């Protein structure tokens, strides 16, 4: 199993929460995922990254990209 420190944060310093979705427009994480990141296990971090990727794909589809 990976150590929690082995999973890099997806933060790209574009920290703006979308008023409709309440997800960060930069990394597509929810506020709770952002603030809890340093306490997450590696497994939780990977799950958060999966959810963020799904949100990114959904946002691109809504935007017609």
C-alpha cells in the first residue's frame, strides 16, 4: 500500500469554487476534499482524484468540449 504522502495534490493554484457545483474550478475537488487532503489516507486521496476526474469530464461535456 502506498503512503499518504505518495499521492500528490491536484491543486494547480486556481482556487475558485464554482457557485453552481461548489467544486473548485481548478482541481474539481469539493471544499471538504481540499481541506481534508493532508489528513486523507492514500486510498482516500486516490478516490478523491477519481471523483475529481469524473467531475472534470462532466464539466467538459456540459461545456460542449
